[in-house]
């Protein structure tokens, strides 16, 4: 519930930001966003494994808690995908690429840490 209040509050506080036309996306913006979304999908899969085996692993994401339920994982990670795309869409071009690169680095590090802990994925 706190998360929903924070999200709604953020939307209300940033609503004046929606008054201007967002900068168009470049091919680089699209490629970076697709990369982040793919990493988020990998993280989702690894987080599912954490939810399956709470006696072996614990989650480091403070929004999910140490031992999240699959329901919470299935709610928060898709929400983060939509939120990330919206933030990227409305960020001015000047800030868009740095935000995406930092997001990719952060997600990549989490996936690598999970991989080293034994959480793998297959397609």
C-alpha cells in the first residue's frame, strides 16, 4: 500500500512535467531501453527462484523484502518495467542516456551477483 501511495504521489507531484512534448527517442534510446527491459526480465526470473527457495537465498531489493512472495514479485517487477519506460520517455534527451546506462549497470550488477550465488536462468 505504501508503494502505491508513493507512486500516486510521484505522479501527482510530477504532473506538470506532462505539459510539454517529450524529446523523440533515438535508435540508441530504444536499444538501451530494450537492453534494460531484457535485464529486468532476467532479474525477474532470478527473483522467482529466490521466492521459491527462501531457505537458501534472500532478496536484496528493499521494496521486495528478504523473502518475497511470488505474488509480490509478479506485481513489482512488471510495474518497474512500465515505470522505467515512462521515466525514460519523459526524461529530457540530456538525462535519458545517463539514466539508462546507470539503470543497465545497476541491473547487470544485481544479475551477476545472483548468478554468482547460484541463481541461473535458461531460455
